């Protein structure tokens, strides 16, 4: 982890304590998680106690205190997707990646999460990889989508 | 600071602007039960046990007295059938988390709360935030904070800070209504900064 890069992010937000969440979001999107050293640095520079940073970092699901994979796979298991076969999509992804929801593989390639609705129920079952939505999924199509990621 | 007149339990009470209903009641020696309130700390409104009925222009509403500012001519009732019932339920819910807390048991006796009404889910912490707020606002050490949210919310010491500050302070210990804080500290200490050659007495 590059501490200068963390400093750059902090400076981009003018080192204001009120920008804490924005700073954390930037670090999260760059590293895919919030390393301890980064949080220490943020606390020091923004003059925010670590207990507060920890509170915020554990409160929001957007933040992670453990390393996440390069690609974040979200599978919708909301009602509409569920009845359209989200379970089969989930099984396919679990088989292809070898991880269960909430986990990250050893190569830090994928992190898998289930979500409760992505808001595009007409496209169900829905799979989202790195923010890109893949609709009307089938197990075969799911495997094809995953092949596109390195 | 203008003076405000209000009525609490039929008694005329004088208060100043910006005071809370709880503070006004306390100044008139009217007891309202509290769990998360502490005179040195900012109001938090976490435990809801200080709930009271407030009548404003004929309309009655339920408010939490520790965060509700006084208003002119309001009528406050600190005990009523409804209030007692709400406090009883709050206590029963809290007792599911901390069934052996003496503070909760004393209140439970007063309000007739049954500690076995809800299935036990002994997390021991009732999230009053006294330790967290005391550490942040009074001692300004920030050695302890909340983590996570909702049903998974809990208190957590920051080992780096706690190892330096807590052994000589421990001012938050007597504040905890359930003794969970002490347990959390001992656990953190055992995991993160064990005492060298700690003496355990002659037991």
C-alpha cells in the first residue's frame, strides 16, 4: 500500500474532517478495502479519532476492513430474481469461483455477495459484476460472463 | 435566556430556554428513570426509558425527555398507565440482553417487568453509549467506540489506544449498567496487550 497515494486522496478533499466518508470511499474504490495503515493515516491527517473511523467503516456496507477481490460479483436474490432462478445462478457462480457469499478467493480475483434487490426486476435473474448489470441470466450465460474477467 | 413555565406532574416548574424536559424535572426533584443519561455528557436518547407524555395545546404526544427541549405551557406527565406500560416493555427488551444487570432489575421491580418475557439473547450490552461517549467527550481518549450496526452493533476497544490509556483511567467502568464493559476490556486486554506478570491475588 502506497502511503503517498493515501495522502493524495486526503489532500484532494482538502484534509477536512467532514470529508471523512468521501476519503474512505476513494480509498475503498482504489484498494478494494481499507487497510489499517490507511485508516491510521486518515485519522492522523483529518484529526478524527480511530474509534470514529472504525464506527463508520463498519457501519456502511460499501466499506470493507478485509481485502476484497478485483471483481465484485453481486447476485440478486430478491423476490423477482429468486422466482426466476437466482439460486441456480448463485450455484453456478459458487462453483466457478469456489467461494460462498461474503467470501473472497485466494487470488483476490472475485468477491461474492448476495443483494436483496438491484431495482431492475424485469431483467431477473440479475448478476452484477463491478457495477455492470447482466440481466436475464441462465447458468450457461453466467459462466460466459465470468470468463470475461481477469 | 428567557424563563419558561411548564407543568410537570401537576407541579409548576420554571426552566430556562434550551433546557430539556428531563433537566427541568430533575431541577424540580421529580424523578424520571434514565439509563443512558449522564450529566457530563451530551444527551443521547438511546435507551428511551425516560419517555414521558407531553401535552401541547391539548394534543398529547410521547417524547423522550432527555432530548426534548422545554416549551412554554406544556403539560408533562412522567407516570401514567401508558408510560408505565411502555417502560415495562423497554425494560423487558433490555433484560433479554442483560438479564442480571442490577440497575435493570431495580427498574424492572418498579415497573413490573418480567425478565423472562422475551427469549434471552445475552449480548450484555444495552447500547447506552455511556462508555463510548464518556471516553470521547470527557476523557477525550477515544479508546472505545461502536462497531457495526443494527442487531450486530457492539462496543469495541481500539487496542493501540486502550493499551496506553485504559489501565490508568477506567473512569467509564462504574458507568456501565451491565458490567459488559469490564468484560469487553478484559477480553481486549487478554488478546491485545496482556499484562506482564499480572498478579491475580491469592485465590
